[in-house]
C-alpha cells in the first residue's frame, strides 16, 4: 500500500449551533460537540484508509476550556498524526467562532483512535504515513507515545 501524506486527509468542518444543541442557558452540550468530533475524525480516517469500514476505538479525555453558544459556529480542524497497522490517531482542534465579535477561540482538542475493519469486521491494514516535514515527524512520534499510553491504559499493551 502506498504511503499517504497527512495533508491528503485533512478536514475542516463548520457547523452552526442551533437551539436543540444547547441547554436552556444557550450552552452547547458536550455530547453534541463530541458527535461532530467523531464525524470529522471519521472523514479523515476514511480519506486515509479508503474503502474500509472505520470505527471509533477510543477518544482520549477531552476538557472543554471555553463555552460554545447557540449562534456560534463549531469549527473543527482534523488531521491524522499517527498510523499503526489498522489504527490511526486523528487530532481534532475544537474552536468556537463568534460572528458578532469576529472572534474564533480554541475550546479544546480531542485525540480520536479510528480502526479500519474489512468486510468481515476484522481489523485491516491501512496505508502508512508519508512524513515530509519536521512537524509531521514530531506529530507522529508524539502520537505514537500517546497510543502506547492509551493501549496500556486499556490493558492492550
Ligand atoms: C476497535 C475494535 C475493532 C478493536 O477490536 P480488537 O479485538 O481489540 O481488535 P485487534 O486486537 O485486532 O485490534 C485492532 C486495532 O485496534 C487497536 N485498538 C484496540 N483497542 C484500542 C483502544 N482501546 N484504543 C486504541 N486502539 C485500540 C489495536 O491496537 C489494533 O491496532 P493496530 O492494528 O494498528 O495495531 C473493537 O474493540 C470494536 O469493534 N469496538 C467497537 C467500535 C465501535 O463500534 N465504535 C463505535 C462506538 S460503539
């Protein structure tokens, strides 16, 4: 399988937050944000892996540093950091855009592990990463370290 650059699978989504997404005070639910995080991570993994069925194996602890309100755009920027055999670490930056203030602030960052499955539901190999820049190499080694930690915590290593 030909290695692929992390640039090939990058994705950004912007979703306008509406009243059903929030509590009565207008604060968007964490679960709504996580749904969109999962969706954009799936798009990145699908772009990288191609035809496979992609499932979420884990999402690392996420802290919401700032609120997102009704009428803000939830802006998610996602990229692949690390690939093992069938698993991929996708990093998702979570921003809130306030149109009135013309400001965009970082709400949090999520690390999502996606696993590629074949048609029989077995974990299947995905392309390795083509690392061209120092930043991509740094992200890869940091992603590898985080993956070892999460597998140890899950009792898988
Ligand atoms: C993810 C899943 C396929 C792993 O199954 P498994 O029996 O552990 O399979 P394997 O041992 O073959 O592992 C497959 C890959 O998953 C990785 N993996 C398994 N558990 C993991 C975890 N908790 N965190 C990160 N990666 C994990 C393994 O390291 C392996 O990666 P590699 O091939 O790159 O080395 C299985 O747990 C599953 O189907 N979970 C449900 C996924 C789902 O439906 N998610 C949506 C929400 S329910």
